[in-house]
C-alpha cells in the first residue's frame, strides 16, 4: 500500500509539473517558439554578422580605433535589423597597448621563443632584459619560494591546464596569469613568464589580463606558447642553467572610454521588464576575436531579430554588447552601476562568451517558484540536442558577475562545448575559420528559444 501511495504521488507530481508548464504557455505560444527555433536553425544571419564584424573591423582592443569602429558597427547593425531602441552607455577603463614582443633562449643554445605580453604588463627596458629562468610547476610553489631567491632572475610557471567540455581547468590556471608577476616580484624577479593558459599544442602564445599590486615592483609579465614552455622545461630537466632574453614594449595610457552598445525589442505587455542576452564587443589584439567574443555578439543579436520576426513577446528582449570585458569587466560594471536601481526588471539574463561550439546543456539559477517556466523552456530546447541540468545553480557568463554577486537576478547558462575552446582562446589563431556555421546556427536557435519563452511566460521569472 505504501509503495502504491508513493507511486501514485510520483505520477501526481509529474502530472502537476506538466500541467504547470502547460499553463505558462498556450499552444499558440508554443507554435511561435517552434517557428523561431526553425527559422534560427536555418538562417545565416548570425554568420553574416560575425563575418562582417571580424572582417570589416577585426581585432577590438578597448580604446583603439578598431574598438571605436566596432561600437559604430554594432549601433548601425542594431538599427539596420530594426531594433525598437538602440543606444550607447559609456564605460571607462585603464587603457593599455601592446607594441612589440620578442624573446629567445640564449643559453645553452640560441633558440627563438614564441611569447606574448599579458594584458596590463609593463615594458622591459628599450633594449630588453635577460636572465636565468627559475622553473616552478605551480603558483603556490612560487609563493613558497624564499624571499629574494629570484634576485636578478626570471620566474617561470609551467602549470598545465587540463582539457574538459566545461573548461573547468581555466580557473586554476588563470590564477598564475592574474597574480604571478606580483608573486615573482616579491621574490626579487626581474620578469615573469608562464606557460600559456591553454590546452593547445600549437605554437601560439595566449594573452589575457594580469594585475599588479600597490607597493610591489611592476615587472614585465608574459605567456609562452606551450611547445616553447615544454622546451624550457626539458632544458631545465636536463640540468641546464637556462638563460633567456625578453623585449616587451607596451604602454599604459591612463583612463580610456568605450561604450556598451544596446539594442532592444520592446515588449507588448510589460515593456519595462526584460530578458538580457549578449556578449562582449571587445577582443584581444592578436586575432580577430571570432570565438571570443564575436560569436556571442552575433548570435545574440540574431536571436533577438528572429524572435521579433515572428512575434513581440510580453516582455522586452534586450541585447547588451559589453565594453572592455577583456581588461576587467569594465562595461559590465558600468551597466550594473547605471541600472542598479532597476535590476529587478530583469526576468532572465544569459551571456554567450565561450566560443561557438554547440550548446549541450541548459541550467538556471532562479527562485524555485520559477522552475515550471524553466522546465518548459528546457522542453523546447530539447529538439536542438540541449539537455536540462536541474541543479538550479547556473553561474552565467563573465559580464554577469556583477549582477550575480550583488543581486538576485535570474541567471541562466546555455552551456557550450568548450573542449577545444582553449586551443584558440586569446591567441592569433582566434579567427573566423574556427567557427562552424552549423554550430553557430544551433547556438542562435537555443538563445532565441530561451529569450522568447523567458520574455513571454505567463509568470515573471524571479531570482533567488
């Protein structure tokens, strides 16, 4: 009897859940969802936008002429696509430039080194510098080194990032990029080198943001291509005292200005409430920023357009192209500050900033009362091969960090396959040919389904 009761309760729960989901969306609404999903799956719009951005603008380091061109490009594209509202919001940031970088092994034999300056790095002297490298396997090992043990030497961390579908190796690896130069300087080092935060075997160095600490000497900070990092490690392992020379010429230009570019299709019933989707418009200067984050820019713009072509949902769909993400989330911080008093108007937020491989999973971070809506969305994503993760603990993209840390905004993650993402991330190899048009369409369709349903649900999604 007890088993039958539990079984009956289980069927009742499933039936109730299905009923709640059905009540959120009428059959006509679900037909609109199907139309949007099919249109986005077949359209070349996101590819056309990405091709235009990476070809006609190219790399978009914050504050450069190309960054300004990207802002003008995005505004013009929003207007051409027929967004109801298009506007710019200012964001300031510490402006930085890369001018020259070169390096080579001097001892035991002269060999070229492929490396790049980390973002915010200071320059070497004009004629460069040279010194013996001291190898550490981890940042913690460098931190544990005796004081002044690196006087006149170059610290080199050879931490290897692991490869995984969700990119879980990035966090541990990026710690050395962020603070390695500070820890090396504390020990007396004259420069800092690290193995690229990368899963690649290609001879491309991976740049990325680094930071200094007040009161600690600023030393040049660089990343070495993984095959060259292996070469250095083999030489050290063979017992050689390895000496290298570096010449890094960069410049910190003080406060720079760029803009978040925003386009919105206005909702029919609750226009002040909105779904926020988007990516970051800037990129590093080595490649053309196709994967990071041209794809996110293009697919979210296209997703919103596909929705508007079928119907205008109850709530607005807002696409935010954030400025100066690569130098420290400055556009996201500016958006958060400007809209701080009205963040409760956001009914769902998701950023695409993990390349352009397929979306394989969907996850929320919302109030439990909103889960019937989430499950209804997941059901309509299933035909695209997207699996629902029911843990309700999504983190969202980098530009959503200010929202997640300080508010209860409903955050969503459309998880992309990142198995190969860090082969190209922050390198000269981040170019359009690395994007598969078919996978970009699937991403666009997933974002279109998600944004339409979140905006058109009977019940307003709320955060925790």
